[in-house]
């Protein structure tokens, strides 16, 4: 079991102030937690709280990097950093590190 991610703990703390019925989060492919790990940690944090029955929806954000040599954009495979076009190492991450609350649904909606 990996340790609970501080950003998820903060998110759950905030949600507990006004527990919604369902929650949608955006999760980047490069974020340290994958979908299953996020769900497991969510369950652990919300068990026996007013969020216990809230639905967790996860929208995965595909990773994208841009090569700093040829400026081509590409989708990194297995966390690789070498450019598939020119083989250079050194890329800027454009997308994939996201983790944020995207929307919530309240009880009466
Ligand atoms: Zn390149």
C-alpha cells in the first residue's frame, strides 16, 4: 500500500466540509498515482465519513511532451523521455501531471 498522497488528503478534507453526491477529478497519466491507486486511496480516506457514498469519477488526461530539440510533440511511452522523432533527451511536459477537482454534484441536483 503506497502512502496517501498529500494532494488527495487536502482534496478530501475540503470536500468533507460540504460533502457532494459525486465528484469528478482530472488525473494526468504522469501523476504519481494511477487510476486504481487513486481509487484505493480515496476509499481509504472516505471510509466511515460523510463522503463514503459519494461517487468518484476519474477523467484521465493523456500525457504529452514536447521535444526541446526538434519541437515535435509526442506521447511518452512508459515514462520515457527520449524523443521518438530525433532521439534527443530533454522534453517539456505539456500535459499529464494534472490532478484537480473538475466538478461536483450536490445532493439536490
Ligand atoms: Zn525531437
